[in-house]
């Protein structure tokens, strides 16, 4: 539940920043939006870090 809320807040903050850039210069907002989408996809497809396995004795 908490993770979902944090993801939603992160998306809202990114969209707010994107709208702010679009108010100044639309092509820059498209470039920033594309870069943000690539970063978001990379984060979504990245798995959690591997946990170290205990060695068998």
C-alpha cells in the first residue's frame, strides 16, 4: 500500500514538472518526457537486487 502511494506521488511530481516545462517550451517538454519514460521503464523492468545465498555446510 505504501509503495503504491509513493509511486503515485512520484508520477504526480514528474507530471507536474513536465507540465511546468511545457508551459515554457513544448519541444523541451517532449524531450524530457521521453527521457523520463525511458528511465521509468528501466526502473520498472529492473528486478530487486539479488540476495546473497547462504552457503551449504
